[in-house]
């Protein structure tokens, strides 16, 4: 499947748009910008990542379960997809303070 990043884009004013990297919500996203009128168009997949990250920043409630003698948490699908976490992967848990745990994805 061809990535739209490789396609040529034309602005509504009729000019050819040029590839450009933008920073949106602290994340670099690909897009195109018209040098004539300044119109910008973001790459759909990159813009979607920003939307998902904003949702994740607000927090997603999860329940704690039990498996044998261990406690487990389930990762919501969108969190696993965003961070590319798959079954069997190792993560690093760190205590940030007495109310917060940090998870490092390697």
C-alpha cells in the first residue's frame, strides 16, 4: 500500500504543496504546506497519533486483576497500539513517588 506521504498534494489555491514537518502538541507530524497561501495539510496517520496521545494523557481507567499470586493490569488496545506493546514484551516499572508508577517501553 502506498503511503500518502509520497503522493503529490495540491492546495485549494491550485499551487503544489511542499512536504514539511510540523510540531503539534509536542509531537513531530508530517504534512504539506502551500508556499503561496500558507495553507497546511497534516498527514492523517500522524494527526491521529496526536489525538490518541491527548486521550492517553487524560488517563484511561484500568482494573487490577489477579493471576495466580500476582496482580495484573490490562493495557487498553489504544495504549498498546500507540506504544507498540505486544504480548510477551518486557516493560520496566519504576516508582516515581508514593502515588505514581512510571512504565518504560523499551
